[in-house]
């Protein structure tokens, strides 16, 4: 079922891509510039949404994903340090 659906999709995509009208439009510099602007706009929107999310998290006192990752890393480092110190202390006891 999925294999035949994939085959139909690939066949139609190849037909569209090989259409000379599409090639003509895609080779137009204005279309390429518009496409590049659209792609860069997507990145700018994502960046601004990330900034807004961090700001909102700060306003509401919530931790961001980056802060949680940093906290988990710090906790793991501290746990490793405690385990090392406990092992050293146990080795020193008679």
C-alpha cells in the first residue's frame, strides 16, 4: 500500500519537475531571489520566536529547554564529583 503510494508520488513529482514551464520559472532570477528571501524569512521568524519564548519563560519564571539541559549537565557533573569523593574517602578509611 505505502510502496504504491510512494511510487505514484515519485512519478508525479518527476513529471512536475521535468515540465519545461517549471524549469523556465525556476531559472528566473526574480523567482530565485524571492525563494531565497522566503527561506531566510523562515529562519528569522524561528529566531524571533525563540527570543520571544525565552522572554516569556523569564517573565513567568519558567525554565527554558537550554536551561534544563545546562542544569542536567551540572547535576551529572556534581553527582560524578560526589561519587569520586566518596570513593576516595572510603579508600582512606582503615
